[in-house]
């Protein structure tokens, strides 16, 4: 059954991006997929994302804005904030008052954080108490090998990086589950959501008691003793720390055809990776380009490194302070005239649970970058028309739809916080299956489509 000429002319076609790619583009999608896996494995926290983004950007000629005196057309700089948010900027030909082209992704992901005094002993084991960060289905985190990533500020004020569980020979950690043999009461009494409860997200970290006859909590003390030997830590040091508990697993190809990638942290490091590659590919743009990587999206874009802070304004101010014309009153007008894409993931249809979506407005992995125009901001017809035309002209595979059925829930993105400046913004990102799980699934076609989409947008 072919497509009638009239159908082709009049109807919107929903189809795989793979069939639209040239042979060359297919190869590029696979090559980019390999690079994406390396990125994901290097980046399990927002701080690690900032480091990796700067490393990659420096290799492409970006310099620290703090070290540059005056910026001119074509200059490439980065702005880093509190080690948890970063922006890459390419100075355009036009003045800032005509606006910037902005893409914004977030580099924090759902996870478990260690509580302020996490270490305790129970039943001859040592464990860490944790607190979920972002939308976590608790049961998904049991029986998964876990790693610890973060920073600790010690008693004397020195800061150390703390990462255990990623190297081949490193130990991992785990949240224990209840065996099916003894689950009858749990099965009968708990709803799926409570299969594991918040206070049951306890990570097993040790099991040998210390040889100290006067000690009360011998296993706990033994673990603290190991940490003291390896990192010079005392228990109180864990109070001034940010330790994230994340899956210790690596990114892998998924499927016989290797068309997909499975990994922790793809919300939203998939869009972060695509926009990073996009801005690194921008040369001498018409308008100043800004790729912003922010923190705290998963808990509502709060905090001094989230999108609700003044970070966007402050970056524009930084650029102005290094421009010939130091007119700070241009900040608001520059932002108002800006055009933006909120580069965040959305839900792709999982065939097993397609009932969660309105099939007529669903988004599919492998169909290209997905626009979700209604995520709390309500994009204008004019701006949607502009973006659609741009991507059609440049042959970027894209799709449009919604996260899921109206009555089932929903989500937010940074778009609602940036739109307050009056700039045009829509949500356009990569669809995932199993979003927020320890092993989210993306399509290499969408990683590549998003890269192309962000590149032509920034360059426009
Ligand atoms: Mn997200
Ligand atoms: Mn999310």
C-alpha cells in the first residue's frame, strides 16, 4: 500500500527518522551514539557534567569568560557557576539588543542523596540512609549496583572529590529487596508505588565488625575506619557533603540493530550532549548563541544553580561587561528579543504501556526531536511556525506531540522560568522510554536529530 499523492500533499506523516536519513547521516548518528555513551559514563552528577562540558568545549577553543577582557564577533567563551551550572557562548555579529539564540538543558538527574548523617548499623550490617532527589519510583532502585559520587568538605575546610563504584575493581553498593518467598504481606498491603517506601531506600555499605572490644557499633565503626584510612574522613565530615547515589552501570547499545542507547541519566544529559555538540559546531553566527546547562530542574529549578535563579540575566550581564558598549539596560531587551529552545526530554511511547498516551498526539523514539508545545508555557503559533519552517528547510527530522494523556499527570521544564523575560520558547527534546529509571532508553536517531535541530537553530 503506497501513499496517495493527495495524502502526501495534505496529511502529516508520522514516520521513523531512520528512513529519512541519508546513508551518511545514519553513520553519523551511530558515531555520535558511541561518543554519547562515553559522555554518559563520564557524567553521573551535575558537577561531573560541568567538568566534562568544559573539557570538551576547551578542546574546541572555548575560553573562560572570567579570563577574557573584551569579546568580539566569533569569540567562544564559557561561564561556570558554582561548579553546577555552565553556559557556552559564541558571540554573534549582531548586537545583543537584537536578542540571543538560547538552548537550555539541565544536567541534574533523578537520584538518591545521602542524608546528613547517613551511616548507621543494623542487623550486623552498615547502611546509608538516603533521600530521593527528583521523581523517583523507589522500587526501581532496589537490586541495582550503585555508585557514590560527590564532594566532601572536611573538618579543616579542604574539599575532596569522592567517587566509588565506577572502576572495574571498585566495590558497589545496593539497596536490598524483600524476597518473593516472604512478600505475601507486602504484595497484599502495599500499592505498587509503595513497594519500597522512602525510608526503605537504605544502601548496604559494609558487614565486617571492627576488632575493638569496647566499641558499640562495630560494623559502622569499621566502615568509618575504612573511610578514614582511604579519605581521612570522620563521621561529621559527611554533614558537609553532597554525595549522590547513582547506578554504577555503564551506557550500552540496545537492540540487535544497536539503534538505541540504554543508560542512567539521559534525562536530561541526552539534550545536554546534543546542545553541547551543536554549540561547539557553531561558527561566526548572526546572533549571539548561548547553550545553558542548569542544575536542579528535577526538583523544580530551585536553588542558586537552577533556572529560577538570575543565571540567565547574569550571563547576559557578563557578556555586556566585556563588550565595547557597556549598556547594562540592554539586559532585559536582549532577553526579551531572544529565541529559545527548552532542550529537555519527553516521554516516548512504550509499546507495553501505550495506553498512557493519546495515540493521536503521542511521541515515538526514533522519530526525531520532539516538540511539546503545551508544557506549561503554551508556545505561540508564530514561533512554532518559525521553528517548523527552519527544521523543514534544513531537513531535520522532528515530531510534535504531548507527554501523555491529560488526566494521568504531567511534568514541567525550564521553559516556564525563561519565558518570564518575554522571550519565545518551546520545549524541544529527545524522547525516552523508561524516563527517570536507572536505565532510560533513547534512540540514536533522536540524539542526532536533536544535535542537528539545535545547531541550525543556534546558527539561524
Ligand atoms: Mn528533564
Ligand atoms: Mn526529569
